[in-house]
């Protein structure tokens, strides 16, 4: 540490009151010291204890002047995340607070916002203002934080309770002028009524920069009707409904409105009405589609044409739900591109895999839960010459010989990477992640090395 750093630390440590005074010789401090001073401030070294009425200070709280001096130079700030942009690094510690300690951090956030001078702010309430029991203190004055500074938010992640949600109702349309990413975590029975209020989203309707919207629930009890949500759907690029269900018809209407969407995750809760007609739908920019459902989805997939599709994923709470391979084949063929086909918790029967791979040569990434595929199925795929187009394989292989047969069944691809995830889980040889073949402690290392590298292929592994 330089002599200047030592002198600076002595000055501030010896006279903490000076940090509130504008005559502190900040011009003489090196620029690289400001972030270090800021960390000291956050840790409470120069922050007065929370004021209380019985202490004679009227309960007023202040932040150090040096903290304000640092804030004036910022352009962006991320609260409650591992980093603060613009050279300021702060250790990430989830806040488990209670009582006056919660007020301490709330007041700090209020002061930071007031010092921000128009900078863009990323603010998350996920781990913010929690008691040691995990509940959120409803008495905290959220409107003081959210309402006056709405136009500064670039990323906003709000977790219920209702106080956070209902404070949005106070904002007029177009309040979030700089908002790019919105995450609403909807949890608890008290929030169900709030999310069905169409006026709740009025403040987000005219967000010209909004591109990502994520709705996160806590199970099937959270049910939404997207058609009632006033948002600029046509300009969104990423839309996610995680553990938030919707009617089948609403999913179709949502995709029709999101013409420019690139990534979408939907959850459906019941079969469509027989009178609901599904017309052909082309989404030219959609690259990733994730569907969660407990019903047959032929009527949803059949009319879709996705020329840019790269990743197709299915989820289901019913482990033994079968899909319609004919519908999937048609979708892949209409897309006409290379696809990662991921099946999460859905059973793929042995007699479905071979016809699917034969009819859909665009599939290059195949992921199947290990309990749903057997060595006999893998042998059948190899014998039918159905694995040549695969570049990434994700299923368990219990036999080393079968694993080598699977590798050698692929056509030589010099210079192209061949990836495996979760291979040979039953052998017990693997733990952690290996970046190349040299890091894999196999009993038959030399044999594997010679046979894998004879075609000068690059082999990458990611062990599950």
C-alpha cells in the first residue's frame, strides 16, 4: 500500500465526522481510492448508527459525505447484486435483517437514489428488507424509493408482498422511461387479486426500451391472463412465465402479439375449448421455445412455423406423458434449421426416438433424462445410423464400450467440437467438470484417447 493510501486512511479513520463535511480534501485523493472508501462506508465504518427518537436526533439518518462524493461519479448502480458498475466492487451478502437494521438499509437505498442524479439503476427486492424469518417488512415506505425514481430504473425486480405491487398503481403510463428488464415475483395468496388488476401494468405500457419481461410464481396457484396485461408486447424480445400458468387460448394470443419475440417460455393449465380455432402462425425471430404443460399440445404446435428456432424444450409434471412425434417432426421440418431438442421430465419411448431422428436431421443437440433411455435404445440408434448429425449428446451410457461405439458412429468432423453431458454416470469415475480428454481419469485412458483423437476431433465434456 502506498504512503498516500496510508495517509488517506488515517485521515478518514481518525476523523469520521469529516466525511460529512464538504471541506474534506477529496481533490487530493487518488481516483482509485474512492471505491475503497465506498466499501468502508457500506460496511458501516463511517456511518452513524440508526437514529432513534429517544437518542435526541429525531430518528434522522445520514450517509457519509464521501459516499455521496463517490455516487456523483457513477453512471449506473446495481443494488443487492455482487457488483456495482463503474469500478466499484462490493462483496455480495444476502441481507437477513430485522427491525431497525432493515430500516438502516432502506434508508441507505433512499439516500443512494437521491444522490444518483439521473443515473440508471438496477434494483432487486429478492433478498431485500427481509427479517430472519424470511418474511418481508410491509411497513417499509416503498413509494419513497420506487415512485420518485421510476424513470431511472433500467432493471427492476420486484418480489411481493402487495405493498411493492400496489405502489406501481400510483404511477402513470410511461413512468419507467429507461426500463429494459422487468421481473415480477408473484408469491402468496394475497398477491393473486393484485395481479388480475389490469391497471397494475399501466405504468409499463409505454416503456419504449422494455425488452425482457419475466413473471415468476410459486406454483399452479398463480394464474394469469396475459391479454389483460397492458404491456408493449410487440417490442419484447424475451418473455418468460415460470410457474405461472395461463389458458391455452391466452398462449396463442400472446404469441400473435409478440411478433418480434426471440425467447419464450409458457405454461398451460388445461385443454383448449373445442370451438377455439388456431390459425397458422409464423414467428420469424423466435430462437428458443420452452413449453410446460399437462395436456396434449398438438393443437398448439401444429400451426407454428419457426424459421429461426434453435432450442425446443418441453416440461411436464406428469413424468409419463407422451408427445406426438408426428407433430414435433412437422415443426422441426417447417423450421428447417439446426435444433437443440431438450426433454425435461417427459418420457420418450424407445420406438419414438429413431423415427424422430430419422425424420428430423436438423436436431443436433439431444437431451433425454437418463432414466428414460436404455442401452438397447442407444444401440438401436447406432445400428440405424441415426447419430451422425448429433453434435451434443446428453444421456447416460453405462458401458464404456457402448460409449466408444457411440463416438465412433459419428462421421469424422475435423475441427468441430463434439460435446457430451452426463456420460457414463454409472461407472463412478467422474466428478466435477473436465475441459478436455486429458483431464478424465478413466481406467482405459490410453484406449479411449487413441480412439477419440484419431480423427483429430475436439472432444468436450460437461459431467452432470
